[in-house]
C-alpha cells in the first residue's frame, strides 16, 4: 500500500503541474464523453497544451479504452512508455530497456508508471490478437518486474491458457 501512496503523490505532482487550460479541457472531454467529436476535440486541446503530462495521457488512454477503441488506446500506451522513459532516461524503445537501466524492483513511482504502461501495452496487444508481440512485451514486463508487483503474471497465465480447456492442467 505504501508504494501506491507514493505513486499517488507522483501522479498528484503531475496533476498540480497541469496547466489550468489542459485541466479544463480534460473536464470538458469527460462531460462530452458520449459525443466523440466534442470529447476528442477537448482531448486534443489538452494534449496540445500538455503533451507529455501523464494526467493528459492517462485521460486520453482511458477515453479510448472505455470506448473499446483499443488500437487508439495502444498508441497512447506507447506514448506513455516513451514519455516516462525520457523522464527516467531509459531507452525510448521498450525492447532495449533492461533491469540494469533502473531499479524497477523499488517502489519509485515513475518506475511503477513505466511498468503499468508496459502492462497496458501488453494487454492491449493481446486483446488485439497480436499474440507474439504481446508475449514479447509480457516477457519484458516480467524481466523488469520479477516480483510481479504490477501483476503482469496474469497476462502470462492468460497466454499459457490459450487453447486449453478450463479443466486442463
């Protein structure tokens, strides 16, 4: 629980640094959720004002995810990965990130955000039936998070159950 509290502080800091205009655009996007054109216009304006702010990125991700527009949510997950990788001075390509680049086992919030973005990316790939790519991302996630703090093992379990009956062991 302590890690989550620290993570919330990290995210809250990004929220406090969010320009008022971007915050208002996110609020308007939320209110216009049923009207794709309006909601997406407000999201685009928030993104134009604060393109690298995780609050905007998570808002955009959630919009596409809950709309069932998984290919677009996937693009946002990549944006999150690249953005937080830059903050952490990690390679921009997730494939090149190794445990030697950072201590992903600690509860440092930016590291956890990176791992959660990687998990979201893997999940979306699997939902989009891009199984080989999804498996590669899951393998990377488990390499960086061997203690399974962000719950990536559940994705591996799903992959291992593909083609098996519920009664197979």
